[in-house]
C-alpha cells in the first residue's frame, strides 16, 4: 500500500502569509493527488485534483504542484477563511490513502 | 448535487449497521462512489469504493471482510453494510462521488455518525 507523509502537522501563520504544505508518497503516484480543506464539523472540500488542477470555484490563491512522490499545496496570501485543516489524498491505486493532515492556525 | 447519509447511531461491539447515502442532482448510475470515515478528532480514512455498475469493489484493509459496499441505481442510493463492529470503527462516515475521468472526490455528504460502545 502507498503511504502518504504530510508535513507539517501544524502551521501557525498570519493573514497575508504565503503558506506551503508538503505531501510525500512512499512510491510514485504520477499526478494522482488531490488536496482538501476541512473546517470543524464540515465535510472536506476539494481544492486541487491531479496535483495541480484547480477545482471550479476555488480561489486562485490556492495552487498545487509536483509529480511522482513530492507534492506541495501553496496558499499565496492566507485569508481569514483559510484557517482550517488540509489533507492530501493519493488515488493512484487502491487502497487510496490520505495524509495525516495539516492544521493551519492563526499566529 | 446532493448526498445525504443516514443510518448511523450507537451500536454495541460485534453488532451491525447499514448506512445509506441518497444521491440527487446528478446521474447516479454513471459515477463511481466511495465511503470515507473520520474518527473523532482524527484524520480522514478511505474505506471503500464501488464502480458505477457495481462490477468492482475495493476496501481498506481495516474493514475488509467486515464491511460491504453496494448500490441500487434504481433508487439512486449507496450503501455500506458494517458487520462485526469494533470500538475503532467509531467515526463519522461520509459518502463521496468520484470526479469523472480525472478522479478524486468532488462532492461529499454531511456524514452520519457511528458510535460503537457497550
């Protein structure tokens, strides 16, 4: 099974900061990676699919990059609505696996 | 697009529950569907997938042999039969639709909570 290692687990940042979250796969997953945002008590929301494609309706300050085993989610200028937990998901092969999550907190 | 889960509740260890997910707003029979769960205060865990016509099913190792995913395309409904429940199965269970062609999960329900406790 493919393991996803996400870092950091917690990130403290201020409004306007540039934020980067990383996911590393235990083997190549090509570009079959998605990023999700989850707020407390809510279902996850798709931000990025196929490593770098922005889901419709998601602000352009979110971007994804990478392929193979190394992936990043970047928020170019953190907004108050962005304080949440972020997860990566590989969907290269079954079983799919999520990263452990990154909680973005207010500094 | 709307996905509405139901069927959760409090159940004793070793017992069973059937979760349902009613889909609307899209052509259910043409989409691959998934279940994902989240234990209280923990991360997301992928549970199972079923192809659009039910021809293929895959499971996480943690539920293989105990959970069964199924669907009724005539009723636009996805199911998860959960048997031999354990305390570690306590979680919010979400159904989710797989995005056509490019994959990933684009629409999620609000979840149904399963609590396994004596």
